C-alpha cells in the first residue's frame, strides 16, 4: 500500500496534488510520502515483534537526510556501505550502536571513522578485510565487533545484477570455510566475534531462498557455538521485493518473511537484525515528469519526457519495469494505445518503456513513475550536464524541498580550469 491516490481527478501525494508541487519545484522531481515510509518500517518491526531484533534500514536505497530522519525517529537502525553513508546516518542523530557497516571494500579510513565514531558491528566480507580491521582497531586501542558475512551459495532467483548469495558472486566468505575463518578472527587482536551475517540478493519475490539460506545459518550457528564462539547476533540481510507492476502478483508480506525467520532461527536465542531498503522506500516515492513532445514515428509513437536515464537509471541498467500513469486521471473508457516512453538523452538506452499501453497524452501533461523511491535519486547523475532533480517530502497537506535542483552556475563552479590553459 502507498499514499499516492487519485482524488478529484488528480493524483495526490498524501493530501498534496502533484501539479501543486510541479508548479513550485518544476519538473522532473522525486516525491516521497512520510506516511508510506512510516507504514513500511512498522510492518517489518511488527513482523519481528516478540523477538530481540533491530530493523536496520539499508540506506543505499534512498539516503536523503530527511528520509533518514523519518526512519531514525521511528527507531530504525541503519545499514551503511560507505563512509559517506555512515556520516549521513550520524548527521540525522542515529547513534553508532544502531549502525551496521556492510560492504565488500571498506577502506582503512572508513574503518577508523566508524571505530572512532561508534559502530554496532562490521559485517566483514573477506580475510584481507578482517586483517586490516584488526590492524586498525588494535592501533587505536579499540575493539571492533564483527559478524562474518557468509556466502551460502543459494540462488535468490532474482536479476543477475542484484544476486549476491551464489558462489560466483563477489560477496562474503564461502560458508564451507566459515569455521576456519571464525577461528582466525577469534585469535586476532582488536576483534570481537558477535555474530553471523548473510545477504543473498535484492528484489526477492519468493521466500524459499530465504528459508534455505537461514537454515544454513542456523546450522552454522550451532557449529560455531560448539567451537566456542559466542554467536549472539544474526544479521539476515534484506532483499524482500516490491510489486513494481500493479498487475503482477504481490510479493510475500513482511509478516510472512518474519515467520520464515522465526521458523529457521527463532530457537537460537539470538538477536536478529534485518536490512530492508527497497520495501521501505520503493513504493514510498514517485518520479514526476512532463511530456515535452508526442512524436509520431514510423509504426510507433513516442512520448518524450523531461526526465531521463540520468534521473532514473533502473530501466536502462536492469530492464526494470515501473508503472507509468498520467497525473490527470483518465476518464472511464478514455483512448489508450501503445507508446514508447523515452527521455531526451542522446542514448538509445534512454528508454523507460517500450510499447506500453497508456492513455493518450500530449505535450504539457504530467506523468508519474510509481515505485521510484528506492534506487532512483541515489543512482542519479548529471550526465549530459543535466542538473540533479529536486526531491520533495510530503506529510499530510505539507510538502518541502529536501534536495534542491542545483543551478547551472553551481554546476559549472565545481569544475576548475588550470591556470596554464
């Protein structure tokens, strides 16, 4: 469920009509719903009610400070994958003991930043990283709490570019070597083993891969405890998918996901961490754009928008589907037809949809891309010297610009021409 509905013939974000935002901020823009962010976080929190747990929002999905503040105020922890994300989490008041540092390529500078600023745990992905963390922590006279990320060799049945739990993926330590590496970790200075981490991919729409991975984690927990390790925390990752197309069958609910967790690891007495990102932020956001031209081609029509692949890269990168709807609600029985929805960038890949059946739209009409709150603004760029587009947060009948569109002067001033030119 989201809070983007037609009211009096116009698509609203909560109680704000989208044309009102377009008039104030210009198009294109991203808009996020506070009510949807809140609801989706609480669904995960409630799914693990009665268990010792922490929901750590995977902020790579959407790291705008205002979005983070909404979730932080609800009690969310944060899953970060860079020093920059760590700084963002701390900037909105998230204490270090609610921040988990993931990622396959942590630098020594990032380790130092988190150790000195406070950290719940590092999810360590390799032996070289483990040795580096030991060296940094012991050099500071501190102890780094760690969970080793194990690769369970489970097929997540998702897009190849967002699968992370198979043996050929770059993530984690092969589960067959876990006991050996945990023994190494326990012997290192500056390292405290606190748990196990696993994450098998993103946009999963089937619970079976989770069950297979978590069952392996439960078996590993028993083996590691027998080896003398105090395994008291299980980081089970994220990855639960969202319905991008409204006519598709809905993915499993957080409550059903929580039942899998209870069934597989609930008997172990461990604190459980989960790292949802997409399901919290995805359906909480829209990308709103204006039609520049309707172009009649040979055998097909094109809707050319003022949004482009630099604003929303997912269709070009992943062949991702986003529902596209007119902001003005079509009348019952209104004319529809197939059209290619494209942007103005000089790339054939700047295509959002091919032969999509849509109501008839013309220049000046507003369109909205649903389910654009995750991996939208965070993956955007200024390709073709197009400014980053505004982000807007809505709460009830209020809205605020939470990232402004930079001026061209601001963009130009970032570059420096050497004196010798």
